């Protein structure tokens, strides 16, 4: 556990050292949020609500869903794994005291915590002042949202690690990276909430793990569900976290054998 925490801390400190990069990311995030809000303002022009959702709710969805929940590029995990395998650095990585999937998780957690504290929160504060920000629908919804926040983070990272490990077989991670980018953009609700999906696609998206990254947390935050159903969705999200964790462990065990075979 101490090694795992040390990796998280080291990854956080690496991000802090790049102050110029941090400022650029904040500016980029501000521009992206302005674009998101402008689009929804145009969509809702002349409409008080759509599918029971108001413009004020969609602005909040864009501010929180577009920063804390889905601003981080999780395909970096896939890219890093692919590079490690392609360059042969995986051999040295396997000698570290922490298992490779846990090492990936720790490093990405450090980067993600940095993103939350020093990029997402300042952007939400600035844009919330400009456009307005709704508070959680109730105290209970706010508490459940915190739980969904960690489920979202776990699903996002475990999905990235799982897809990245498939690089041991395909060797070129670009196809896996593009698949994940498309799946996250479409099925997580990060760009367009599942409220506005066609019925068939919405049914599929509701049950896939991607929807726990952005859509389900924001639906709870905005009070689109009652507390009982929100709690059930949180339990279901925890089930997806366990399933993805087991999948990562299984694929990693097979990948280790793949490395041995390649080494002759």
C-alpha cells in the first residue's frame, strides 16, 4: 500500500511541476465549457425545457460533467501501455514492486487528482460565476453524487487499463485508443446526455459501464431520479467496478504469459 500511495504522490507532483501546461489546460477547458454552454443555449432557444430538462440543468451538466467527470483523456492509459510494449520498456516495468495494472492505476490517480483540484474546480468556479451553477437536488442526492464520483473514476480508469492491456496482442494501441475515445464520447453521456438519445440507443447506453462515467452521476446530481433508484444505480455501478477489476486481473494474467512466450 505504501508503494501504491508513493506512486500516486509522485504522479501528482510531476503534474504540479508543469505550471505552464496547467495554465494552458485551464484556458483550454474554459474555451470548451463556453462552447458546450453556447451549444445548449442555442438548442434550448425558445424552449423552456426539453424531455423534462431545463437549460439551467444542462448548463450545470456541461460545467460539472464536462470537467470533473469527463474532461480527463483516459485514452492516455491506452497510449502509455502501447508505448511501453512497443519500446520494450515493459520488461523493466515488470521488475517493479507494484503490479503493472496497479502501477498504471496509481499513476493515473495522481494525475486525475491534480486535474480535479487545480484545473476542474477553478474552471467550475469561473464558469459557475458566469453562467450559474445549480446545487445538488437535495442533501441526499449530493451524498450519493460523491459515491458516483468515485464509481465514475474507477470505471473510467479500469476501462482504460483493460483496453490498454489488449495491446499485448494487437501491439499497436492506436485502434484501441480510437475505440475508447469514440465509446466515451458517445456512450458516457459526456457530450450529449442519454436523455436525448434515440430510444434503442438509450436502452443500450443505460446498461453499459460507460454511462456511469458521466450520465448517471449527473442524473443523480440534478435530481432526475429519486433517492431509492439513485442508490440502486450506485450499487449497480459498484458491480461494474468489480467486474472490470476482475476483467483487468484476468487479462493481465494472460498478458504475462504472452510476455514470457515472446521472450522465448
